[in-house]
C-alpha cells in the first residue's frame, strides 16, 4: 500500500529540483531497472503495477532476489510517478551517491569525453550509451548539459549511466591541467580537420558541443584542434549523438 502523500512525494522526483533536494532519482523500464539494481546505487523501493506483476512472475522474483522492497500499484497510481504516456508498469527509486572528488592526476585513459552545453536529454543519453559501447570510462558534463538523472537521459542511455564514471557541472577550464599530462583537447565542429585524416595522440579529450550554437567560447579557448566529419549530402549538420558514434568509433580504433 502507498499513501497519497507518499505517491505525491515520489511523483515529485520527475522534477530536477526535487531530485536534487531529496538526492533520489527514478529508473523506469523493464530492461533498465536490472542495470540499476546491479549497480552501486542503493534502491529504496520498486513500484510495479498489478498487471505487470501478474504478467512477469519470473522477473518479479528476480527483483525480489536483489533485496528490493516491492510495492504494487494500480495503473492510475503508477501513472503519477511515471513520465511516460504508456508506461511498462515497473520503476525503482534510487539514492544518489555523494559526488566523487575530481582527481585529475588519476586519469590515464587514452580517450575521455566532455559534453559542452548539450541540453537535449535524449542526445545526452544516447551519447552515454555510445561511450559505453566504445569503452569510454570517464565522461564530463558541463553545467548547461542535461542532468545525468533526468529520466529521459537514463532511458536513452539504456542503463549505460550505471556503467560509466560521470562528473557533472564541470567547467572545461577545470580540466585544463590534463594538458600537462599530455592530453590533447579535440573539439568536434562543423569545420576542422577531417576525422578520416586526423591522427590521435596517445591521450585525448573529445569535446562534443551543442549542435545548434556550436562550441562555447570556453571550448574554443581551450581546444587544441578542431575535427569534423565531412558530409557528402545536403544536410546542414549531423546530429551530435550520431556524430559521437562516428568519432568514437574512429578514435577508439586508432587508440586500441
């Protein structure tokens, strides 16, 4: 059972200000929830509709085996906590972890990624998924980039948010000391050196920017080189999430 006040409380986590205030976030979906339960994030409660419970007995038993507290809701109650028009009927509430202190001396990976003012949560989630696919371990988000725990980011990432080390609200200038460790800052832009001709150095930070406004002044100031994906058709630009897949594929292959 759940009270009206409890339902209202969990429904409020759809909003960023309440997620930040309560240090909790929602993970929704049959495929993504197990990723969260198998991560280092602590689960407070799992909600499921009666229909979902009846239709997925083995799945529910697996959820219970993880030690998660399960509360059954009727469909109209579940709709309150969901941000989807047609929810699957399964979601969990998780506790955010204390932010890890950024220690630039610890970074030795050959390829890091920085997201500059990418506000669309679908793009951010897809980029995170692409980073996970290509073996990126560390990702940095600017203060203007969509929040990591936005439900749309989590959903678009298909659970990859739980596989990467992500640092939020990072100004690029804070990462400038990485250059002393040999990192080259690569700015992806509409113009620049062709990625098909570019040769990556041993250590690189790939910067992906807002596809509408382009790289910020800070990115232009701290970038060492601009790289681009040459187009052959009439499209004005390439979606930033799509571009990330191409760039990560080529760079990670060079650095393997």
